[in-house]
């Protein structure tokens, strides 16, 4: 129980990544994904990817503003789960929509901005996922932080991908864009310094 009290946030982070895929597999096997289950699975994995990536992106501001370092400890897990769901999202698209037809997929990417933007966001996430370990952080040194600023481009592109996909129903994509915008703003150095000063004043 002592271990669980100290690591409850890690348990929740892994549950957030693993439970949805178990539910998705259960729903797919049980025929509960509607008339076109592959499309439902593609949409659900895309939504899960975006939610987990946003959660990972929020970890640094949460730690900075609240002083709770546990948020930083689960950032990598949330980000990797988000990346894995994004990869699964693309695989389902390639098998179901694209029929593994490379010519069709490339034409789709060129003709549909939402697809090309989404693929660009995923491409930016690849080096971040590959270098997310402590070992890579040590090997790259200061360059690791520079490389991981790619997330500042990948997240807005992900929001744009979602926005362009749901042209008729814009409430959710706009809400996602606003959240990502606020999380980017939370990283603005003057704002972070102001919050740090407030925290110090309250701690006195």
C-alpha cells in the first residue's frame, strides 16, 4: 500500500494508456462499434491519441504552476501512449481506408489537407518518442531539449488535423485548439516567472 500511495499517479497514467485499448478490443470483438467498426476504431484511436498527448503536454505547466513534481514523472508515459495510439490510428487508416495502396494513400495525403497535416504531426512525434528515454537525454545533453521543442509544432498541427476532419461539428476541435493554445501560453517565460513569484510570496 505504501508503494501505491507513492506511485498512484504512475498507475493512473498507465491505466489511461492501457484500459482504453482493452475496451476498444472488447468492443470490436463484440461487434459494438457500429456498422463500420474499422472507421469507429480509427476515430476512437485518433481521439485517444490526442487526449493523451494533451495530457502529456499539460504535465510541465501543471508542475510549474502547482509545484507538484509528480506531473513530470508521468509525462513520458502519457506521451508514449499518445504516440502509440497515433501510430495505431494511422495503421487502421492505411489498412481500412487506404487498402495498403501506396499510390492511393499518397494521393489522399496530397488532396486532403487534414491528412497531410496529421501525417506531419506524427512525423514530428517520431524523434520525440525515440529519444524519450533518460539514456537519450544524457547522450544528447542540451540538444535533447532543443529536439523536444518539436512538440510545440506537433500539437498545433494535431489540433488543425482534428479541426479539418470535423468541418460540420466544430465544438470539440475548437475546444482542443483552445486548450493547446492555453498550454502553449503557459510556457511563456514571463508568465512562468510571474507564477513562480506568486508561489514564493504565498509560501512566505
